[in-house]
């Protein structure tokens, strides 16, 4: 009888969500939060390397970067910025709802955040397909005839212009395309570095969007099943924290890639 009483008291002191190697829920929450912050620091270091590469190449070829950035759709980029900022708000509201035990409201905010992630990816799809259409790709694919040579508004765009007949069929010397303002622009071959950085940085960020969306879907399913309460909402909090990282990275990517050019 005494053993049964002791076992019941132990079970009461250690709820189901509390892992065996933690003494209290607060200790578990703080350890989990610290682990997420350490992980976010490593993610920032990874993106930091790309930002350094961007700074170096922009310093070497400022004129080319200025020319190339006009081929990015600023309206789409701004739309995605607003979408991610709004999604960060709903993610934070989901955490607050979980803290006060409003399960249904938590699910609503999580669904809105996930839908915002879907909108972001759809916009990026249209951006990417347009770049493919013009042949504005990184490396040796820059201006590749498989992707280029189309007609837009009566103007042949995305075509490889060559200064000699012996130029490589894979690596064009120049690419002619129509930028977002409707101006026909001839880009030099080194512009492939700008688009290389564009696809790597936004592609890696897009991968994080997909990962973050997957995490939030998992959190949503757990919340619908009633796994969270005011005493335990750690996955909601950590999922939202990861999503804030996704938002933060884009806040830097948008001005660097879409807006930073030479003063008019």
C-alpha cells in the first residue's frame, strides 16, 4: 500500500510530458529553449557565410550587381516580406494562446501561419520560373539556350549574345533580357555570380520555410490531439521561435537582393 502511494506521488510529481532526466517542467523548458537558441546561432553562422560572400562579390562588381538586381520583382519580394511578418505575428499569438490554454485559438493561429508559408512558397515559385524562362541562372547555366530564347512583347529575350563565333554554347559571353521595368538589358557573364547568390540564398531560405512549415504542421496535429496545456507548450514555443528565424533571415535577404542598388 505504501509502495502504491509512493508510486502515485511520483507519477503526480512527474507528468507525462516531463522527460525522466529533468526534475521539473521549468528545467525542461529552459533546457529546450537554450538548445533552440544554440541551434539558431549555428543557422545564423551558416547564413552569415553567404552574406559575407555577397558582400565580397558586390564589392568586386558593384555595377553588375546593380544591373542584375533590376531583374528581381520587387512587388513579389515585398509581398513575401509582408506575408512573413504577418506569419511571425500569428506564430507569436499561437504561443500566447497555448500559454493560456486556448487550444482552438492556438490551432487557428498555427493554420494561418502555415497558410502564410504556403503563400510565400507559391510566390517564390513564380519568381523562380520567370528566371528560368529568361535563362538567368547561376554558373554555366547562365543564359543556357535550353532555358532562354523566348519572345516577350515582340522582343526576343533571354538570348545569348556572343562576340565571336567560337564562343562556348554552354557559357555565354552576354545575355540579353527584359528587366522588371520593361527595359532591354544586356548582362555581362559575371552577372551569373549575382544570380548564383540569389538562388543559393533564397533557395536555402526556402528550404527553411519548408522545414518550419513541417514543424508547425506537426505542432498543429499535437495541439489538436490535446497534447499541450498551460503547463506544457514547449513545442509550440520552439516551433514559433524557429519560424521567427525564417522571418529574420528574409528581412535581410529582401533589401540585399531586391533593393540595394546604386543611388539614382
